[in-house]
């Protein structure tokens, strides 16, 4: 078993991004600029946004965190997004999910100018990704592809089984792994809560992507010997063992699954760090205008 080590890969790619951001500053006199909107005070969301902002600073981007209380209306939030859409000093905009129940996340996603949609959730970006056209690829799947590429994981002709079909992880992952590229060229099965005989499906996988949101959901008896296992899950539990007061667990029972695998991502230290890289790369592309020229 070998680790797909998010710390190693993200540190290396971050150095490249930092250099490119410095060149961008030299050429244009400004830094790439990411704005993150955070509504409410969900503990997980606060941690993710703080980490995104910190990473922006580390690579030489400007970052702004706009915070609202849960009482903000959908119309007010959309008005703010429209203002940012027309602000030339801002390259990328993300609205951290989940949103309070009175705000429709689809409406919010569609209100963002797709040219600033560095999370890659806007239907224009998802449609362009499906057609293999230049676009912002959702940050987590983008980061996973960069990790597979870094470790030169052979994917062509392999059977990939994805557990979870969300718009932000499972579904885009299925598109990217089925593409005629390296990494890619997999035969993809996408599974979900209505899948019958899930264990048998997962057992067929040479590559497993677990994006369910349930601690230890993928167990050793579901894994074929030598499989590559990508654990996307982030499950937070309160803990007295850590300074932060919580501990993170993946969707994979790492202790028992790892010995059967050829490669596996740890949690923490795996996909989460690569998601940040996907976001930083998209923000840099947005600033440089390499994907959308106008
Ligand atoms: P969603 O809740 O949107 O989707 C979960 C998926 O898992 C759904 O498709 C659901 O099926 C499926 N599922 C749930 N229960 C079962 C079951 N018993 N059997 C089979 N499938 C099941 O989650 P996300 O995709 O947004 O996130 C998944 C996990 O990844 C979470 O832990 C999240 O925190 C984490 N995450 C981590 C990121 C990172 O950077 N590392 C980034 C984004 C997410 P159905 O569609 O039928 O309901």
C-alpha cells in the first residue's frame, strides 16, 4: 500500500501557482482575487472558508471573506452576487454551501457569472465539462485528477466505481474518469443510495471514489486486492483528543481497507488539500482569462 499524499502533491503544485501569481502581479500590477461568501455559522463551513482564504494568502492571491447572518434573504444575496459579477477587481467568487433552507442553492449558483464561477458549479461550466470544452472543473474532482496525474496512476481501461452521485463530486468525477484522457479512459460505474448489491459493484472496482458522507461506509470486504481508493468523505466528530475539539474521518474504513489497496488517500491529508488546489488553479485561470477570454 502506498499513500496518495495530499500534503506532498498540494505543496508542490502550490509552489507552481505561487510563481504564476507572482508573474501575473508583475505583468498586471495586481494579484488574482478570490471572494468567498459565507452565510451563517456552520462550523465546517467556517473551517473550509478560513482554509481557502489562508491558502490564497500563501500563494500571493488577494482574498475577501464576506459574511452574512442566516437572516439574509435570497434576493439580498443575489443582489450582492450581481454586484461582484461586475466588479473587475474580483476574479473568482464562491458561495460556501450548505446555505440556510430559505435560500435555493441552484438560484445562487446560477446567479454567479460563469466566468467567475471558480467552484465550477454553474450549469455553463458543468455543460462545457461534459463536452470536454475549456471550463472551470469543480474543485474536488479537479484536485483528484491532479493527484492521479501526479502519481502517474494508470487508469486507462480500468473499472472505476464511484459511490455517490452529487453534482459537486460523484457526477463530475464520473465524467472526468470516463474521458479520453490520462487520467481517464476508465469504464465507470456510478452508484448511490438506490443501487442494489452495492458491495458487489464496489468489489469490481480497480479504482474506487467514495463520496458519501458516512464515516467508515466503505469496508475491507468491499475492496478488491490492489485497488486504488480515493476517499472524499469529510465527517466531523467532536473529540477531546484534538486542540480544535473535533476529529475528521473519511468515508473509508482506512485501517482495514488500506492493507488491501495499491494506493489510498488518507483523511485528513488527502482529497481535502487537493480541493484547495483545484480552487486556486481555477482562480488563477479566471484572473489570467485563459478559459474565458472576454
Ligand atoms: P451528498 O450528500 O451531496 O451526496 C452523497 C451521495 O452519497 C449521494 O449521491 C447519496 O445517494 C450517496 N449515498 C448516501 N447514502 C448512501 C448509501 N447508503 N449507499 C450508497 N450511496 C449513498 O455529498 P457530497 O458529494 O457533497 O459529499 C460527500 C462527502 O464528501 C461528504 O462527507 C462531504 O463532506 C465530503 N466532501 C469533501 C470534499 C473535500 O474537499 N474532501 C469536498 C466536497 C465534499 P443519493 O443520491 O441516492 O441520495
